C-alpha cells in the first residue's frame, strides 16, 4: 500500500523570470501613464489660462498628471499586483487613477465627465467610442479599482510631489543668480518673472520625468534639482528670453559658485 503523497511545492521563480516580470510591469506602468495623459488634458482643459501668456501652464493639469502617475505606479508595484484578484486593462487602470487623483487634489470630477473625456480621446484617435452598455461596465470597473487603490494606499493621501521641493529650491536658485551683478544687469526681466517662468518649465520637466521613468519618483530631491538645471538652460538660452550677455553671465555665475550654493 502506497504511503501518503507529499504535496508538490511550486519552485521559486528564477532571477530571469523575476527580471522579465519586473520589466513587464514597468512597461505596463509607462504605457498606462501615456494613456492617461490626453485624458487628463481633456478633463482639466476647462481651467486653461490665457494663450500666449509668458510661462503659461495649467498647473491643475500638471498636478493631476503627477498624482495619476503616482497611483498608476502604486497599482503596478509587484507586491501590490499580488493582491489583485482580477487584472484590469491599462485603460481601466488609467481612468481609475485619474478619477481618484482628482479627488485627492480637491478638484473632483464627475464620472460622466471622465467618461466623456475618454470618449473624446477615442474619437480623436478614430477609435469607436464606448456604447452606453460599455460605459456602464466601465464605471463599475473604475469604482471597484478605485477602492482597491484606496486599500493598497492605506487611505493615506499626503503624497510627496515635486512641486513641494521646487518652491524652496527655485527661491534659492533665483537668489543665487541675481546676486551676481552681471547676470542681474544682463537679464531683461525681474526676479519674480524669472521665478514664475522657471517654476512652470521646471514643473513640466519634473512631471515628464516622473511619469516617464518610475525609478525617478524614488528621489524627489534629485528629480527636482535636475529639473531646475534643465529649466535654467532651456529658458536662459532661449532666443525669445535671452541674449549672449545673459548666457555669458549665467555661465560665469555657475562657474564661480560651488554646486552646494545652487539647488
């Protein structure tokens, strides 16, 4: 008579399998973030500022993109994926994260507005819009996934965002460059104007970097410092806001200060 059989244990994944799984999740993360971007733009575009305004940018849209990316990254973390009983499409994940992000940022949007924005994006891509039945199913999935996101985030809404770091660093940056007489004389605008344009441009760099590379979200200090450096080069070397004198003054001000004196 045969003795009791020992249950077969599942072998642990090999390093190659783990790497493949991680890369797959990262691809889904970035792809879902790309899906969310035009939907956020459609949803928030009612708050647009006047076209042509120097340094103009819709900060609500930037913040919504950032918070949406945060929840997308949270959803696709490997340890959180193990809690998901039913995998959802990137479209559902994107819409759920947008829906929750707007609530957390204190400008909530009605579900009807979210679905309308999504249908507008589909129409622009020449894809068929959702039928009434599809919309109803989509709403159910969004609400279920929203609750899952709340659960895995432990209902904690105090999320660090790049804007919190940019404020102080930009003040230090503007104080530093304007303390150099040659730069102050060469730059055609006031300090507050430079800070305003820098904040808009650095925010845009930070958002794009945060959304495009999940690894950068782990160190906000490095991310925002790099964004300010890129923004300074982009703005102060632009033909519309600069001159050879400004570029030369900026280079000398950077060269004559130690890195610790800048952001």
